[in-house]
C-alpha cells in the first residue's frame, strides 16, 4: 500500500510540476509576447510597375533629407521581400527581419522613435542602399497624407501594431532626395 501511495504522489508531483509552465497566465495570441518590434499590413492599389525585382518595407531612424540618409547607418529595419503582384502583405518585424535573417543575426529594431517608414521598390535584383536604386511607393503617414510621414514609436518588450501602409501606384508619394 505504501508503494502504491508513493507512486501516486510521485506521479501527481510530476504532472503538477511539468504542466504549470506559467501558472494561469494566458498564452500570447501571436507568439510574440515580450519581444520588441512592430507589425502591420501593406495594401497595394493599382497595377504593379513592370521590371520591379525587389519590394521591401524599410524603417529609418531619421528622415531622409539627403541621398546619404538612405543608408545602412540610418537603417532600423528591413522586412522580408514582398512578392511581386501582391494585393496585401501582412508582416511582423520579429519573424520577417530581412537583415537579421540574411546578413547580421544580431540586427534587431531598437526601442525609440523611427522617423521614416516606407515601402520601396527596385529594379536591381540585388539588395543595395544606393538611393537611386529605389523608388518609394508608400509611406507610413498621418491621416492618409503621404507628404506627412508618421513616426513609428517602438517600446521595449512590446509589438507596435497597426503599422499599415497603402501603396497606390496611381498616386505615388513624394520622393525623398536623390
């Protein structure tokens, strides 16, 4: 009897210890809890231009006031390539961090303000940071006005949601300096 009781207690302790994880805390819906980043959707309106080989969402720390600002030193994030002809592209920077996955494993967006978030396209099949290789086709903006870039605010341990951009090929945004 003592052996059976000891086995039952041991089994209950094992099940209790192994099954609690974080107590009654709910699991995160998107699996990104506690991570720092942003997410949103890019919506495309109109016909994609011919010859485009790359489309990415870029985040820059500072506004693009000269061609030199469109550089790796000013870069905060690049989202994985958006497939040609897409009508909608849902993304998050934790799972789709192009620079981290392809080049620099430690490259992650840092908390703080990021002044310029854009969707840009290139006819160059290779990734480049030459301003002349890219056409900005959509800007994260204030109240739908593409001439007024909206600052992306990133908080540590949080995913900033709703970073949505509409790319209207029939009504392109103002271009930053070449």
